[in-house]
């Protein structure tokens, strides 16, 4: 099967990454678990809006913020296991200025993929199963890809979406994929 996997908030720990850098740059002590809503960053920082945040995120020691993120524990190992039987397709949204650092991040962490799509129209990438954390993406995938399995990686910044499977861990996601694989290959 083709597994459409998002990066930020799913494989890469975006919030810990930006918070660590923000605390260092501005001498603050925002807790790593402070983000509780999508695009809620301005309410936690001095940035007036997300546009100001993205301007700050563009340049960190000659690279973008995306280059310095760490993977969630167990994410890469789960992708390696899944890639033994399935095609891991990275489907992520990034600003144009972060594309090179996104590919460098994928290479640095040796993600087991041969296919990467950077697009805000994720439904255009055909997959059997999608895993994402963005509320608007989950709704769009469910609406535009009704014959696929869409999984929400449950995070504090997202809510349940009708018709979307909730997963809390990589083990749970692997169980979903294993179950779907068994259904399609039953005797």
C-alpha cells in the first residue's frame, strides 16, 4: 500500500523545535507542550501574527527552522518497519524557502522513502492511507479521498474529524496499516 505521511507534527517535532529556538533567541521559557491550537503561536510569543513568525523561522544560522527539528521518538523506526511492506510517501506542506532544508532533513534522518511531495493540496497525491495532524488537511483528505483511510495523529492542536481514524502512537498507526493489509490480502 501507499502510505501518505506528513512530516511536521507527525514525524518531525515542529513545536519543540520552534519553542527551543524561540526560548534561546528571546530568553523566554515557553514550555514545550504549550501549543494547544492550530496557528496558536502568536498567542504564545511576541509575534503579532503567523506571518511574523514565518519571517523569523526563515533564517537560523543560514538554514530554516525546519532543518533543525528532531524526529518524534519512534517515528523513524516505525517508518522503517512500514517500508518493508509498503511505500512510504512523504506528503508535507512547506513554504518555498524551506524546500531545500526539508530534503536535507529527510536525508539526514534517512527516511525510508523514494517519493516526496511538498504541496498544500495533499489530496492530489494518491495514497491508500494518509497520516496527518493538521485539522484542515484531515478534513480535505476525508472529503476529497473518501475511499481511502485517513488517520489523525492526535495532538493537542487538533480535534476528531468524522470518518477519520484517530491514532495516538506510531504503534497504533502500524496496527491500522496491518489491519488494512490483512483485509486486502485475506484468503
